[in-house]
C-alpha cells in the first residue's frame, strides 16, 4: 500500500531523498501501523510527537490504509 506523508519542523530532515518537501509517497506492507511508518522513515519513535490523519490524532498502533494522508509533527513544548 502507499500512504502520503507530510513532515513538519525538525522532522523534515527525515524526508526521503528525491521527494518534494511537501509530501512523499511511502510504500508499506498491507496492515502497517503508524509505528511502522515512523520506523520506515528512520524517525526515532519519541521524535514523532503527534501523528494526524484527517482530523484525527493517531496512536502508534493505529493501522494505516492505502491512499491515506498522514501528517507527522515533532513534540511540542513551551508554555508559561
């Protein structure tokens, strides 16, 4: 299956070579999860702070489907 992935902020350095910086098509086996996608991109699990598809936040064990668009953001910190 193919998922479209968008990487933001510090995660952009994990963008596959030769792909545009807007979005990349990543091939994964059927039944792959968010954790599988993160591993395939070489992103340390603790660096993928938030994973979003549509208007839903995905957990690492969430299954992905062919054609799905996934957005990865680094952990967000800050405050007072």
